C-alpha cells in the first residue's frame, strides 16, 4: 500500500514543482527576448541570417549598437599606429553623425569608448570575421567600408598635419581589411594606397 506524503512533504514537493515551472517560464522568456534581439540586430544589419546576428549580439552589438557594427574597421584603422589622432577621431565621429547617429546615444558612446582605449586583438579579429559574413549575407561588397577606412587614415594628415599621407601601418591594415572582408576590389584598393 502506497504511503501518503505528509502535509509538510506535499508542500515541499509543490514548492519544488512551482520553482521548476518558474525557471522554465523564465527560460522561455529569455529565449524569446534573445530571438527578438537577434531579429533587431539582423534588421539593423540588413541581413536575414539570425544566427549571424546572435553572434554579433554576443560581441556586444545589440539594439541600436548594431547600427555601428559595420564601422568597426574604422576603429581598427584609427588604432593602426597605436594611437588615435585627433583628425581620425573627428572623421569617425563625423561619419557617425552623417549616418544620423546622434551624440550621446548608445551607438555613439560605443564608438567613443572604442576610440578611448584600444580594443583587444581578439575583438578586432572576431568583429572583422563577423563583418565579412554580414557583407557576404547581403550579397554586396565592402567598397563603402574600405572607402571610409581610407578617409579615416587620410584624416590623420601628413607631416605636422599637412597633406593626406596615409601611413604604412594604415595602408597595410586597410589592404588586409579589404581582403578579410572579401572585397573584390582589393587589388584596386592596394593600387590607391601606393
């Protein structure tokens, strides 16, 4: 004959079951929230690849921040010589405002933060690899990104701020960004940088 649980045991098991159902509901809500965030990132990046969007979100670019993800190579170029020049910073922030990204917004602050302290190499590598996938998923090229990189590199000026000399480190990085992003115009970029 089965033994009936005591009232205390019944309350305990009921509480355990209620807690398990609560955790399940939270998990379902979290999953739905992540899917919504992935969809928002995918929309901001003009791609249908939600798996790619999830990776980009994990890198820290969700919501409005996804609007500046494709501008990360500009940050890479600005750091090419180990320091951000005033002209490079100004050029990048001008590009942001030209895209309608207002000063004080989260995407603007994100780029400012990346210009204040050099991001780790792993961040640089991962962001370029993911950006290559974004470009490929759109079926486009990275011409605009590479052109913007060249603008930033030229903004640091030549000797004593005169001229538009692009340094060797910046030239090399722009060429590698062009190749990394799968840009068919990579050879043309290399010719422009000579």
